[in-house]
């Protein structure tokens, strides 16, 4: 189990192990103990009986573990010499460690060398190893949901074109809110019956005190879509059938008794989960970081500037990069993270660029395997470029979108899901290009996570706040009036950016978004 900070994102996996060529000192008696570990937690999940006269044991029993993609979990196996009579452990022979996510990427099978005291190793004996197999314990429980409405009106001068969104929010902390589903638009219907959709059931109880909010919007061409009405319920109420017909409430909270929504279907179903995507469909993860080099960060020479640097101290951006880089690089077996900057200009020119690669000194490419090499390139970039305006990260979104399109075309034997992490002060004066880019990639295997940057003198999004916040609305449309089709962009709560577990908050929504894409937009489904 994970800490209470974790959302309800767990998946149950089964673990089996076998050993190859255990050290001869295990021959007279041995036992193996397994732990699942995060950076701040360790729990025992595996404990064999004492065995002897066997240095190549195969254990048929399956032990269950709880997998969280965002948990950066490891499996550690300790091999003990043990007394076959008393069953007591004598001493530690050696240990082996596996990265759990790596095991899934490798198809659920992996082998690791048993690390031992080098003074006790018999050089004539072959290498001792542990083999691990990961199996999916069971299919994740999903729910099929279908809604229909009656008596709707647009509530304004626009033609009636209704659609709905379902959001899950935390009753204790309502700012914790996610977009679970967005329906199709049914044009001109007062009594629309929307297509059914499926979601893993656990997301309906994502938080400890989860509330389900259904919003009925009217699609308004060339302007922001307007709310017709909404209602709030809970998973318990729906599954118990306590209420399946709801009157809508207006934006002021008044009951609209003539406008109702019926939950026509709410029943168990099956769908692909995130671990299924990795184990069976060979889903890989590609991470890109976008860094805000706009003048809104403050002049570099200002000690309060988010980009100010001096020997021995890390600035606001360096701290975040140092905090998250290792976990991002661990998302894929390549251990690489792609990095671009936006909002700066070369000191030898006048043109502001919103897509500037930070080049690794060794490879001369924008891919980094260590945070140390990234920070060297970051400092070099600041020396060669001047902070500029405006704040526009749409070009980086388009760059990653291009990668996603190319991967679908060129990588026939594997699927790649792209994660773009934007580090920004959030001073977006004109959000049109950014919204166009977000909508444009909402049918592609891509998620965008914004990490807010700021300090006392240069606080996050303290200007143009509305423009910035609007890019996260579920009713956004692009310049051609095409609507957002699913949740693509989320933001880490500013209060969490200095948390040592920041990577957890970056990654916690990725499995749900990847499942949503796979089950609705992937060519494989």
C-alpha cells in the first residue's frame, strides 16, 4: 500500500520468482524475503519457506503487490542462510534489486545478479541470479455509463448544441479536480441521448471523499461554451441506485426542475488498464521538459530572479529539475529526457524563439541521461541567450505532437505515450496559440503537465491569471471551433512544488489519461 497522499490509482500484480545458481552456502538451508519499496516506504510482500539441497529453486506460489506508476517502486529480494530445523535466519548471503516499472516494460520478465560480499564469492562458481515474473492478477473492474437528458434549452441566444463533462473532485479540497470524460456534441436536441463510455471504476472514487460532478454545456461557436446546468452525486449513490434521475442546477445554484438528466446505464464492464498497455501492448513512455526562459522570470542578475544562479546554490528552475529528472528518466529504458526552452532570444540576434533545444555537451542533441549534464547545458544556455517575451509554449506542444504523430506512423511494433512537462511562471498574455495546440493534440498519445514556478518577488501567474487559467478549462475550443476531446493538460498544485515527492504529483494522472487515449483514440481499439 502507498501513503495516503497517493490517489486511488493502484493496480494489483502477481509476482513469481526462481533462482539460478544460488551460492553454495545456501545449500544447507536458505530462505528469500521480498520487499516492495518507494523512496520513503518499504513493505514485505514475499517470504519463502526454508529450503535446502537446491541452488536452482523455482517457486510456484504467487504473491501480490500493489503497483503505482507514479510510485517509482523497486522490488528488493534478500537471500538469507537459514536453519532448516529452527527456520531462523543465520545471516544475509546477498540481495537483488529490480525496478518494477522496468520489469513491466520488459514484458513482465527480468533477471538480476545477486549482489554479495566479494570476499565470500567463489570465483569458480557461475553468477548467482534471481528471475522475476510479473503477472496481471485480474482484469481491472470498469464501469459503463450512459446518460440522457430531457427538456434542455441553451439558456442564451445560441442554438442548442448540448454535451456533458464528468469531473471528479475532492470534497475536502475542491481544487483537486480532474476531467474524467467529455461527451460528443448532439446538435439541436432538447432530449439528447449521448454515447455510453467506460472508465475504470476506481477513478469514480479517486479521492478519499470523491464527488462526481456532471456539467451540461452548450456548444457556442466562436466564443466560450456556456453552462446549461449541473448536478453532483457520488459513486455510492449511483452504484446503490439511490438516485438515477437528477434535476439540473443553474450556475447560481437554482434548481432547473424542467431540465433533467437520467443515468440510463451504470454497470460493470471491462477495459484495458495502464499495466495492460505496458505488459501486453508494449507501451513506452517518452518524456520532454519545456523550460520558461521569458523575461517574466526577472533579470538574471537579480538575486530573486527565478533564473538567477550562483555557485553553491540552485535557483527555482534548477531545484525542480534536480527534484524530478531521475524519476522522469526512469520512465523508459532509454533513461533519456528531451529538453527545450521557450521565450528567449540568442544574444547575437533579435528574434524571440519559442522552441530552442538545450543541447547535451556530449551528444549535441537535446536528450539528457543525467541531471548534472542538463544543468551544465542549462547554465550555458542562459549565458548565450537573453530572456524575452511573450510566454508561449505552443511550439513545444506542437514539437511533441509531431513526435507522437511520427511514432504512430513509424513504430509499428510498439506504442509510445508522450509526456510534456512545462516549467513556467505562467504569465500568458494571449492563450490562443496554446489552446489551439492543446486541442490539436487531444486525440494523440500525449499528456501535458504544468509545474508552476515562482517566488516572493516573482510569484506564479500573478499577471494575466485568467488567460493562463482558461487553458485548463474542459470547454476550450481551437480557432476552427474544434472542441477538446479529452483531458490533456493538468497542473501541479503550487503548494506542492517544493515537495520531495513532486514526481509523484506529476505522474499520478498519466495512467488514467493514457487509458482514456488508448480506449478511445488508439488504432488498436
